[in-house]
């Protein structure tokens, strides 16, 4: 889709999250990022750092692509935040 972390944050906060809640789908488990693990930590900082957005997010989806670019340790570091 070509979203930046800021675009995804705003889409979840202003559009997707409130629409799901308004129409009775607040039980839907929304996963953020859904990309390579090199994006996980900065996107988590941006999206989960915004409490209005974080309330709609249930987890982080990550692909195991380009494993030579980013250590799996980034998943632990992100989780610990």
C-alpha cells in the first residue's frame, strides 16, 4: 500500500479503528506493520507510541524476509518496549 508509519497510524486512529468500533467490530484483532522485521521497531514506536491508535491494535504482524538485514533481536527489543 505504500504507507509510512505515520500514515498507518493516522489511518488506524482516524478511520479504520473508529469505523470498526462504530459498526460493532471492535472484537476484530487488528495487526499492524505486516512487513519485514526491519520496520518493526520504528513502526511500533510511531503507532503504539500514540495511545489513541494503540487502543485499536492487538499485535504486530511481521515477515521473515531479508533476514540478513535485521537481526531477530529486534523483535525482543520491540516487545520489551
